[in-house]
C-alpha cells in the first residue's frame, strides 16, 4: 500500500466515524470520548500557559466533526484552570493533513519558542 492510499483510507474511516458521531451513535461517542478527554487536557494546559483566543485541531481527528469539538469543550469545562478572562475558541483545521505542512508549522513553532 502507498502512503497516499493509507492516508485516504484513514481519512475515510475517520469521516465515517465522525458521521456516526454526528448522528448520535452512543457506542461511537463512548469510544471517542477518551480522545476528547486527552485533547481537552492538552488544550487546557495550552490555555493555562499562553491563553490563546483560538486553537485549531487538525490531523485525522478533524474529520470527526463539530460534535467532537463540542465534546472537547465539555471536557475542558470540567478541568480546573487558572483565571482566564477570555474564551478559547476551538476550531477544526482546514489545512490538509500533509506532513510537509505539519513539518513547516513545527519549524515555525520551534523558532518562535527558541526566542522566548
């Protein structure tokens, strides 16, 4: 199998899971809730550290849809945090899952945090 085929296969699988999540499939929601909790913990740490107004969730999980974002937001609301005046908006990334784009973003973040 080529990387392109496997990427498309994973995309299709995550899209199907996202469709089921959006339809309210309780079994799918139960499984996906663990992923939402893990991402909520990571985003809560980011919120407490740099207090961004917007964060973007990408990769294959972005194919889980808006219901997934709602699950993350619910989990974040349950995590104690430092005082924060604003609201951290969570968006699904519209950027392609290309490893080249992710690599470029990583280089940018490395250079930004190297300055701190």
